[in-house]
C-alpha cells in the first residue's frame, strides 16, 4: 500500500471515532445536560444550545458520509469551513482573555487553535486526493450554494456586529461565535460552488438536512411566543430551513441521478451522467 492510498484509509479510520464524539455532543446539547451545556463558556438560552446541537449535527453527518463511502476528496470543503470557523474563534477568544467579566478562556483558545491547525492540515492533505465520483453537481444545487453563501456571509457579518437577526436574544460573545459559524459555512458553500463535483454537494446537503431536522421542531414551537422582529426573523429562518431541507431531500433521496442509493448499490456505483439528465446541467 502506497503513502497516497494509505492516507485516505487512515483518515477514514480517524473519522469514525470523531463522528461518535460529535453525535454524543449533539445528544448532550439537545438534552441540555450539564456536562454538555457546561462546555459553552457563556450564559445562553435553551434555543442557543439547540442551535449548537444543529451545527454539530451538520458537521457529524458529512464526516460520517465520508467515512462510510471513502470519498476522501470531500474532506477539502469541510476542512476549509472548519479552518475559517476555528481560526476566527481562536482569534476572538484571545481578544477576550484577561477581561475581568469573562470566564477562564485559555482552554478554549488552545482547543480552537489546535482545531484550526488540524483542519488546515486536513485540507492541505486532501488536496492531493482525486475524486472517486466524477459526477457534476446539479445546476439548481450549485445556484443554491451560491445563494446560501451570500445569505450566510451577510448573516455572519451581522452577528459579528451584534445585530439581532436570530429569533431569540443572543449574548454578545455568543453572537460573535455564531457569526463565525455562519462565515465558516459560507466558505463551505463557496468552495462547493467553485468546484462543482457532486461529492462537494452530498456532504453539504446531508449536513444541511441534519441541521434542518434538529432546528425545525423547536423553531415551529417558538412561534407560540415570538413577537415583532423576532417573529419576522423566525418566519425567514423557517422558510430557509424548509427550502434547504426540500433541496437536500430531493437530490439525496428522490432524484434518480443523485440519490444516495446509487452510490451504495448496483453494479455501477458511480454512474456517469447521461445526456438526458437535464437537471444536472
């Protein structure tokens, strides 16, 4: 086994335990048990913990997909997302260290710094790996990715500036951290739009679907108490969840050209597109 073939095998072996840890964290934040919520250094509302769970789920599902399918080239987009997110968090936490009203943040700075370095290393390593699946990203998905990137960039910048765009009130530190999450996600979608392999869409769509499923029920329940600007934000956010969930569900489970079962069964697991696959053009 050569170095280039051994690398993806080792990467897949490392992704399985990482996925288990992520799903444990998802469960902890959803249940809002103290060992999980205590990991967040600032006071937060219950919906903020659910949002954190949704982000962790959106990371865990693509990681699991890569581990199961071996499409190691798909690591690039996700690793770039995490590099942007963790680098921003590392820098931001460093600016808060020493402030008298802040909790002890050195462990977070260390964790974010190591996570950023590890993600950047994974991105650089994965650049040498070729795609196993040569299919192209469907045009509606690529256009949606471009739109998602613009929306997430705008929302991320607004949160960095402490604008009230969430359906509930965020603390200043939490607002910045969530903004960095959005900017990282925007990078993910920009990369997918610029490198429109289908493998750059599966993980994003699967992660988005997990994100949607975690958030949708709590957000629908929040309609009972949302008012004014919070209600407007909630309506916009739910519409976004419904659209992204519908897009992901169609291309992952309904479209004959892209549904997941094509990659798992049949004599030709990675079929080339035919001229009749109009929605892929």
